[in-house]
């Protein structure tokens, strides 16, 4: 099977590296293209057998499975410029949430699928979100689910929970990275600990927390119960968090959903003309 990747920016590169390192695909199966060719060449430098194409048409003509990893506002032009090269036996995967699968199915003869990856997939961990188009071939559905078990836990979702699911799986690592950095900054500012030590301790804590959850020792609520002894120091900290975080995550979700709806409205004008 030949696998094409159009767009080797952050997520296109992360996805390619994860699938190769997870032995889901081999470098010799991969053909890539990027508007800035040097970015594609960087990936080839790491995996010598990857082929760097000259344009998207070349990728489409030589691929069975195509990952479209460009910005949402680039989709319509790219697809209109290349739609005549897609074949019925191919599968196109979009990795961005605002692009509706039904829009792609109206323009292309191939199977269309949305897979939303996470940066955690680079560690061959975390979740990938799957939504299959109405016309997607069952063969492709099975093949993609099998492929992504090498790098993640694939979870099928309905279209109407795409945004919130992506907030948790895809945006979540950035949100909790930011919160952890603020925790570290506060520790450095309010105590005698230095930033390097605080960072090392915080990173170790997060890795350990992930292992506890991964191995099933505790759920999130039971873990909190075990650490938060009644009348203890942790409980005092939790009281502050309960007060200060009230409504914060609701506001975060309102912001991400508003931006999502704005992007969908803009993109829809092109795709539904």
C-alpha cells in the first residue's frame, strides 16, 4: 500500500513519524509533499526511503491512502485543483475538525474519513478520533482502525461531538501543559525552588500520573481521594482550585467552539456553492 501525505507541517510530520516508528507503515510506502519543500526534505533526511513528490497531483496519482494535513482554509482550493486525479478505490483522510466529511464526499469519488490525531500519538500513546463518511468503504474502515492501533487507541465518534472530543484529545495536551507551566512558575516565584528542579519534578509527576491511569490502579476520582486526606494539606489546595477554577473550563470550551463555528461558517461558503 502506498501512503501519501500532503502537508508536512507540525501534525503531518508527527503523524508520519508515529506511523513509521509504530511499524504501521514503512518509509518505502510513503510519498510526501509540502509547499515549502525543505520541510519535506527534513522528513526524508530522517527516513531515507520516503519519496518527496513535486506536487500534490503526484502524491495522489501514486497513493492508495492519502492524508491531507494542510490548513483548513487551503482545503477547497487544493481539492478543486486535484479532484480529477482521485480514484474510487482510494481513501482520503482529513485530520482537521472544521472540514465536514460530507463536503469532501460531494466532490470526490473516493472513501472519505476524518481522523483527528493528538501529539501524544508521537509517543505511540493517547487517542485518535475517527469519523467515517457515508460512502467510506468497509475495507478502508477496518484497515485504518488496524493501522492506528499501532500508535493510539482509535475511538469512533459522531459528527456532532467532533469539537468537544478534539478539545479533549487534541487540544488537551496543550491546555494541561500550559497549566503545568503556570504551576511551575508559581512554585519558583513563591518558594526557594529553582525552575529546573521544579520542571523535573512536575514532568515526573505527570508521567507517573499517566502510568497510574494507564495501568488501571486508580480512576481520576479515586486518585484524588487517595491523595486528598481529609483535613490535610492537599485538601487546602483543592479548596483554592475549586473556588478559582469555577467556570474556567466552561469559558475555554466556549472559546474553542466559537472559533470552530466561525471557521465552519467561512469554509462552508466554498464547499456548498
